[in-house]
């Protein structure tokens, strides 16, 4: 195995693409072997820039000393030390301090085949997904572990689905990654500091409408695991009860994401450009729908039907792109008020239709374009109401 020694003049990149955190507590026996194996793999087979962060949470053996030595000897290895125990606490600290656009973590025993690392982080680097998890319970996974741990894992994930109705398959596989901007938004909302941290992160992400990518992994269980099953089970049950109560409260994660995106898109000029582009597409769609249905529904029926379709599509597009609102936050109110505001173009186009009929204009094509222009003008007023009422971020 190649040994990576630190060059005196070479510094760790200030912003590697991926920061891989290894949370540890009293892992003096395995830490050096695992870090050197991981570093060797990343330097020879991983195409993205990287850094390994050893997050020591209050170890009482030689773990911290070994980590400091590895930091001094190896490039792209850093150490974070915490005075308190808790895997969740260690991940929170390491991820919060990271400058990388993607943050990940894996267990120190490296139970997961490292070839799954690139499939895990690639969707986050490309922007396709927001969170990525390794799963031992999906088709394509190859897992070697005893029947006791297999039963516990399946029972826990089954309990999650029954109580929290989550969609992800494996909450506790020690192999996860998240976009750093998403992590910075979700971390302040996570209450757990220990083993339920993973589950809480995933539940909050899913309830916020974030995209969770799953990667089936090859997994060989570590028989020397130091996890206290009874205390962990107790903490997990309490965490599930807390999340069930939280399910009845306002969606804080979605609200936080909405505030973040709202801050990123407050510029009026940018919103007008996006709104105008969506409006132009909606106008063209309206014209095409009117022409396609006018012969069957008549002018009034075609106008109503076309505007109904366009209002729904327009509201969805403006919610996501113009005003950068994600997830389930106030979705029902947004659609109801957005479609209701579609009455403004409807009223104006029906009024213009009456004017055209009064002047004897009945041809389909000129009528369609005049009505489309009237709808576009009315949409300017709709933009003001959408921006200052419908999609105004909740404080």
C-alpha cells in the first residue's frame, strides 16, 4: 500500500471538492490503519479533490495523539477535537467548519466498500441531489453481517417507516454525504447529538422536499463495533417520538430553506427576468391551447380552460424559480393564492374578448394574440402580488 507522506512546502487545499469526516471515540487500535487506507485509495482512485477530517469526540485513549501525528505526516488530513462525546456533535462541528462544497462521513472501520464513494458524492457535486446515503437494504447491496444486527437494522428502519412515513430505505448506514449549503441550513435544526443525528437529518431533508440519492453498497460488518445497542435504541426511540411531535409543528427546515433562498433571490431585476421568462412561456402556451381548443369549446370555454392550465403551471414555475421556494412550506397556500391571482388575467382577457366581439373581430388567430397580450399586461400586476404577498417568506 502506498504511504502518503506530507511534503513540507505543500499545504492542504483550502477548498477541496469533498470533505470526508471520520468521527471517532477511543479508536486507537484502528484509526491509523483506516486513515492510511482511505488516503491511499483517495489519492490513487478518486478523481475529485479531497480532505479527510478526523473528528475526535472526547477520546480517553491515544486516539487524539494518533490523529495529530497523521495530520502532521499526511497531506490532506486534518483533525477536529471536541471535549464532549457524541457522533452527531462531532459531525456538526466538522461539517460546520468545512470549506468544501460537499461534506461526507464514514465509519472508522471502513465497513463500506470505498468504490461506492464516487457514486455517493457525484450527484451532489453535479447538483442533481441534495443528500446522498449508502443503503444496505436496497436491491444491489451486498451485506455480510450476523442475523442479530440484520434483524435490528430492518426492525429499526421498519419502525421509522411506520411512525415517520419516510421514503429513504436505510437511516443508519455509516456512509452519507450532503451538499454543504444544505448542511448549513439543516444543522441548526437538528437536536440530537448522538446516533439519531443521521435519522433526524434525513427526516428534515425529506420533509423539506430535498432530493435524497441512495447508493446500494457492499458492506462487511465490524464485529468489534463499540456501539452500545441498548442506549442507542433508547435514544432512537426518544428521537422518533420527538420527530412525531415535531411533525405536527410548522416545518422549520422548509422554512429555513425558504428564508435562505429568499435571501439569495431578493433582487427585483433578477426576479422580473425570471418572472418575465416564465410569463412568456405561459403566454405562448396559452395561445397554443386556445387555438387547439377554440373550435371545440368556443372562445369563452377555450379562454377559461387555457388560463386554468397556464395558471397552475405558471404558479409552480414561479414558486420554484422566480421566488426560490422549495419543499412543502406553505405549498397549498401558494397554489391556492397563485391560481386565485390568475383571475386577474382571466378577467382582463374576458373583458378584452367582449371588446373584440363589440368591434366584430371573430377570427381565431388575431383574437388569440390580442387576448395573450392582455393576459401578459395583467401578469405584471400579478407579479407584484405574488412577490409581496403570496411568496413573501414567513417571518
